[in-house]
C-alpha cells in the first residue's frame, strides 16, 4: 500500500481499537468512507481487505462490513458471587505468592481455599504475509521437553502490556513487529491461580538484530500456520498463551476462508 492508503488503514484501525464501533455494529459503507477519508474506492477496498484478513472486520454481503464480536447469549441474572472473608500469606517472593483465602459460596458454609498469585504476562503472535508465525524452539525444564513457543514475558511495574509484548519479541527473537493488536486477556488456571495473560497479534516485522535475552531465546523460525494442528497433535506447542494465540489465528484464518468462499 502507498502512503495515502497506509494512512487510511491506520486511521480506520485506530477507530476500531478506540471502540468507535461496538461489536456487531455495521461498518460505514464504502461510499461514506470514500467521502469521509478522501480515498478512491479501489484503494479503500485494499484497506478493508487487510482489515478483514486481520480479523478486525467481517464481510457481510456484497461490500458490507461489520465489527466482529457480536454474541446472542446474555449473562444470567440473579446469581450471587462468592464472599471473601479474609486472606493471609503463606509464602511470598518476586515470582510467586501463596495465600489462603476464607471464602463462602452462596448457600455453602465458608471454608479455606489456597490461591497462587503469579506474574502478569504478555505474549505475541507475529504473522508475516506468507501466513507464517514467528516462533521459538525451546527447552522447558519443568515438563523436561522441547517445544515451540511464542515470544512473551512479564509485564514490568508501570509498563503497559503492549509495551511488554513489543519488547519481548525484540529481545527474544531480534524481530520488531510493525504493529501490535490486543486480542484477549484471560486467566490460564482460573480456579486457583491468579496470573493475567495478555494475548497480542502483530502483522509484519523487521529484523533489527540478534536476540539479546540469551536465557529466554531459542532456535527461531517462521512456522507456517498450516503446521499448527499437526504440532498441536504431536504435543509440540508449549504453554497456554501460545495455544490461545495460535487458535485465535486459526479461527480468524478459517473465517476468512469461509468468507472468501461465499
């Protein structure tokens, strides 16, 4: 894309990320966008096609687009949360905190429950224009096995998760993503462990050097997305963050294929 087209892409991407359009909203028509942004229809369609490929928009009919994420199911009403009567520390250091909480579910007598607090982390899937994802082949001593992982690490105090995502990719791989898009925040073991995981996706990257975090770096390779199901079946994908990010990419890739077929 040329400078004008790139600027329009960045403008629309910023509007989507700022929440100007709610999930499920119909996106402005091509005619409206052409007049609003001062761009030709052919160039605009290149921008919209890129946003669709990145999962930021969905195609609904001929030249009609919607913001993804609409759902039909609603949270049930009238349910009460658990009550927390107190907590105490059993162990606490930089990496892990073990606590005991006194909790009371609705209609149940209060009891003690162990809670483990770990770090807040950010993980990034960087995809190139050949549908390959930037991954590392690493050894993990806890499961005592090698496997593929996405770059990621701990969100430092005062640091935004997006900053962590970008920094960790550069430190662990030597590649700098051209953009960072937040996908989801989730808890990997929600019943007992508190460790927020932030998942990001980036499209495109440039080589800026060699990995600087030698402890975290491993063999680096651009892995085709079509290989992901096979790697999953062989148990060669390590960590929930890697799995969540790759499954998101496969889901959006599959959706693009269905859209193109129609």
